[in-house]
């Protein structure tokens, strides 16, 4: 499953304290006994989009008792099942019905318990038959549900689709609905003749092999039996969609189709080509052929997740699959590629090999997250996905730095706990830890280990130790070694939340060794944790700045508080760097003299340091400063080289730190100095990139342009604002000539920030009239930028209005966009959410609607007043808050506490630095022209006075 919202925001973290309230009996309450195994399901569904009251079906389940038993326990949800319709019999005596009675739980266990009139013996195959049941279409997009769209003639068209992961197959038919229970499925769908595209996981059965009777008024669609698979991967589609296929010109050998609304087929071209190319690469990489006879991709208008990897019938939200040239932004096109790849990866990691339970969601989503980048890179190397990966890693370090975060492996039992595991930890953190594993094992050992894993456990459900032993086998067969068993290394990474910060110092000025200490990194530095890890490290010296070999040169062990490592040649080096290309999932802090030397090296010739390490140094320095581990003046000094930085990745790395400074400094006396500093740094790129895309520019340049223009337009560059406004005027006067989609959000935001009602109304009308989900998404994100209180309030009302034209899957975007627009808008959004949380909760459909809103607050709320408001939010709505929401609120509290401390500890330090360099007597031209070092060879930076005073021992090298 792909969660669209995780692209920019952090998912819910299930609060660790929940463990303490989970009783011993908790697992027993939800988890099915393993004494009966299903092997085959024969499922019939009658699906009619024009009768939304219910659907009907029947199912025969072939079961094999593992022990003698007189009870069968499985799951069913929101289902009417009559006693007369249940039969249990063995294959030799089909008329001897052993059914005695049954109960169907009305709580969230969804347990369906069937008592038998006699004990059935172990290993004797029986059939459990539901001759008829009546199910409910889901109204929250989890289960089988009805969706609508407007056709070219302006009429409403209906369709039926499904989302069964993680616990909603039980809402489609009674079943053993845990990934552990793999079986084969025979599916038959009876649909009305007005719906001619009916699809499921497998191709249709040939006419000479039909099994089911015809039924008057219905058209029968019989599908071939599936391979052995988990229930959550089943899928259904009843529609009048149209498709494009690879039949005429296959890039990939398996029949491959993209289904979507009639009239949108031209927008499926990208998915068709990229999807096939990507499957070819993944088969090569895994050495394992995709083994279902077709691969369909379907774009549906309403979808809870971004996409879902159902075997053979992958379902996407439209914006996650369709690409319109001239309308779709570069970022969205990239996301479409990434999401297609993510779902393709699941055909192996998830479908062939599944986790035994959702406690190990990361076995699916961590690999999908890692490979959605790695395997997109195989097809589109110019997209620089593995460089961009570092920005995602840095993003998740932020959310993984609270004590309340859950570890990768996290026991979950109830449906709400299970859905809570589909969070940033299972996706980006696990993906980042997997990338670290790729580098400490070396890429080829890693690849071979995964090939062993897939081959050995194909069609099985596994636990992480089975992954580790496959990787260990590949490692043992290779020339590469590590000093620990993989299971020992990975257990700590998987069972402990968070990550370490390494504190590194030269052991002595004349010694060729460093001392490394580790501890858990927590945003709120008043908190501590005993957790420690096996940390792979490698290093680069200024005397040989080669960052290419990412194998570990040593390991920091969990059992020692600090360790010494010999580094030959260290005394000759001006600077050193640990964690080449930031392949390790941790932060590194150095002694001040090394930070200073690094700032100097960046200032002198930043190309000496690998671009990913430049990004890494910025991100680590600003976060360590925010965390009280490094003086802010060092971080700020490090950032000064950015005036010469032309690569997007370091700018992508610094941008969140500038956003944080923006939120803590806004309203303060030095806010304008901070803005002035940022404008100084961005001035050369503002000139170079401008508003107009150049022919043949790099794939990531539009992202870079957006950062630079956004900072300029928000931080008082009048020319930026006026250019944006004139572009918007031009578009209003000539709407047939749309703007470059990559700058639309920025231009619209700039036009709304001034409070223009006319601009808001124009863009809102544009949203209402657009049929393109990409364009709608840009507009929805931009409209929150309005500073007009009345229009902002109107916009937020769309979240809870019964008549709003905004699809429920998209509504959380409204509040996230308002929250992120400005400090004033953050306040307005917070007040709105406090007042209306109960109304918002059921209307922001999708997986992580409310938690995404709360996580947007986590990045914006910084003061004691905010803390009081969060108290009010949680006390007013205590009774309805879910586990995921409670965890998000805990994260907000930790972040606010850290920000309050920030103000006490850092405000004056940052003010001093800015005043000294950009205040009265400083000035715009001063940047980069501080005191010059007297020794040309030491590579020290042009440091600024306030900074030099602070770091007294460095003063001696300066010419005062
Ligand atoms: Zn996924």
C-alpha cells in the first residue's frame, strides 16, 4: 500500500505507552487460532453499483484442521449470516452437516465462531460453506465500495472497487483474514449487463472451463484460480472503464493494462511504459519471475490509500497513476513513477513473501519504500532518486526523534492498531534502515540475499529472522565480512524506536585516532534512553576526499559507552567526515574544531565534499544545534557556503531547517534579519533559475526553483512577489494558456498571500471546473495560502461541509495547506480543529487524514500558548481520539516542549550571529567577507566575528 500523504508529511506513530495498557489477553482476543488452515476459497459475489444498500455472495472454504476440534474461528465484518446458510461437512459425506451454532462478534474482533456437532479430526479436509451472506458496501473506502465520477456527458457514473488491506477482506466474505493464512481463491462475480469491465486478480476463465451457473439478470465473470496468497491482496472492479495495453508493443512479457475513466486513456501512456520497464528491471534484480498471468493497473476516483498492490490488479488513486503533459507537475510525475514502482516491488515483497502478521508491516513497506527509489533509479537514472532518498531519510529522522515513536517491529492486534502501523516508521524509516543494510552488506551481497529470501519463501508468510538468515547466507558465501551476525545487528534496529547520534572527537591533537560515543537522539534533549545500536561507520579524510566506498570500516558496539578507532593519517588531515553519502541511519556530531574546518572546506571549495555529505552536514548541524548539542553559530556558519551551492540536494536538506527557524523566529525582533540572511544566500540562484524553466534543465531543477522562489517571495523580495502576481494576472486574463505546472503552486500562493478575494474566487472556481486530479491537487494545496480571514474560514468549512465538492480523500489537504501557510493561518487552523475535531474526524477519509493534520501542527506549533491549545484539543475530544491520533498528539507535545527550550537556549545566540553579520553595522555585502585566515593551508573558513569569539581556541589562527 502506498500512502500519498507520507510524501510530505509524517504518518502516525503508535504510542509506545499503549503497550503498557495492552493486557496479556489482548492478543488472544484478536488473533485467530492456527488450529485450522484454509487451503481454498470458492467465492461468489453479486456486485451492483446501482444497489448501494447491500451486496450478496456465497463462499466455500476448504479447511484442514491441524488438531482435533469442534470449533472453527474465522472473521466476518458487517455481514448478515443466517444459521440455515452455514454448512460444515467432509468431502466424503457432503450431506452430513456438522454445523451446530455460531456467533458473530459485534466488536472490533470481528470473530465468527462456529460450533460443530461433533469433533472433526486433525488432517481431515472439510468444507465450510456459507450458502449466502449479505455484506455492506463500505462508506469509508475500506472494504468493497461504490465510487462515482462525472462522464463526458456530465452524468454521474458509478463503479465498484475494493481496498481489503489490512483487515477488510472479512468485510467482503467470511474468511481467515490474517496474512499468515494463505490459500488459493476462485472468484466469480455476477454483475449487471450495464457494467462491462469486471476485473479481479486473475484473468477470466476460458469458456470451456466455466464452473458456475448463469443467473437471470446478471452477467457471470468467472476468474481463474489464484496462486497461494493472503486475503488482503484480493481485489474487485466493476465498471465501465477503458484501458490501454501492451498487447501491440510489449516492453514486458506479461499482459499489462492500465484501466481508467473513459476519456483519460491518453494520460495512461506514462504508466504503461514506465510500469513495464520497471517490471523488467525488478525481475532481473530479484532473479524471480512475476508469476500471475496478467498485471492490471486501475485508476479509481476515490481511494483511501495512494495505491494498493493487489496481486494482478493494482488499484491507484487517479493522481497516483495518470499523467497529463502540461498539467502534471514534475513532482507528481515523479511520484507516479515512484508509486508504480512501489506497487511493482510489492509483487515480490508482500505478495510472493508476506509477513506473518502486521507486527512486521515493515517487511512489506520498508522494502517497497527502499525499492520505489532504487528501482525507479534503474529506469530513470537522471531523476537522481537515490540522491533524493537522503532528503526522505532526513525527513524521517525528524519524526523518529521522539520517545513516543514505535519501533519497526511493533506488536499490533486490533484493527485500529494494525492500521496505525502503516506509518512513517514502516515506510521511510524502515526503507532507510534497509538502505543502510544494503551498504553495510555491500549492494551485491544484499541483492543476492534478497534473491535467496524470495526464492526460499515464495508463497509463504515469514518473520524477520527468515529475512536475516537469507541475507546471512549470501554474506557467508561472499568475500565480504562483518563482525556480527546480521540478526544481532538488525534486531536492535528493528526492536528499538529512534536512532543514535554519534559524538566523535579526535582522541588527542597528535593521535591518529578518534573516540566515538553513541546515545539515542531525542528532539527534547531533557529526555534520555538506554537504547544502543550496532552502528556501521566509515570515514573520509581531507587528504583523500574519496566518498565512493560505502562499506563499513568499523562498528560502534552497543555494549561500550565510547570506543576508540585508529585512523591512519588523521593528524595530517584538516577535517574528517563519518558516514559517507549518509548511508547510515544516524546523526554525527564532531568536536567544534572539525565543524569549523568543514565550514572552511565548504567555503573554499565545496565540490571537494560529496554532495550527499554536504546535505548531511547541513542537516546534522542544524538539527544538532536545535537539539542543544552544537552551537547555532557553527550551524549558521556552515550554511554560509550555500551562496555558492548550485545543487538541489543540499538546498533540499537545509530548507526544513530554515522552515523551523522561520517558525521559532517569526514575530521576534530578528525575524527580518533572518529573512535578509536567507535572501542573501538565495540571491545568485534567484537570478539564475528565475521563473521560467530552461530547455533541457535537470529533472530536480523545478524542485530547486520552487525552494528558491518560495523563500524569496515569502521573505520580502518584492520583485519575486510582483513577478508571481503578474504571472497570475496573465493566467486570469487568458486561462486557456496555463502556467508551467511546476510553478503554479508558488504563483497561486503568492497571489493569495496578499489577501485578494478576487484571486481566491478565481482559483476556487478553477478547482470546481477542473476534471484533472493533478490540477485539482495543485489548487487544493494553494488555496490554503489565502490570508483573507473570511475566505480562509470558507475554505476550512469545506472539510466538514456535507455538500462540499472536495472529495473526502482530499479534505485533509485543506487543513494541512492552511496550517503551513503562515503563523497566522496556523493559529486559525488550530482553532478550527479544536472547535470541529469531532466533525472533521469522520470526514477526512483515507488512511491517515487526521494524523496528517496533527503532524502538520507538530512541525508548526512552538509556544506555551500552543501547548495549552493542544491540551484543550485533547481534553475536549479525549473520548474519540484513536491510537494514531493520541500518538501524534504526544509527538506534538514533545516538539513544543523542545521549541520552548529552544527559545530559552538559542534565541540570543542566533540573534547575536545575525546582528553581528546582518544587523546595524553589518550589512548585505558582508557575507563571505569576514576575517580571513592568516594561514592559507589550514582551509579555515572566512569566519564571522561573533562566531570567533565564541570558539576561543580558534581565535589564535585568525589575524585580528
Ligand atoms: Zn506499500
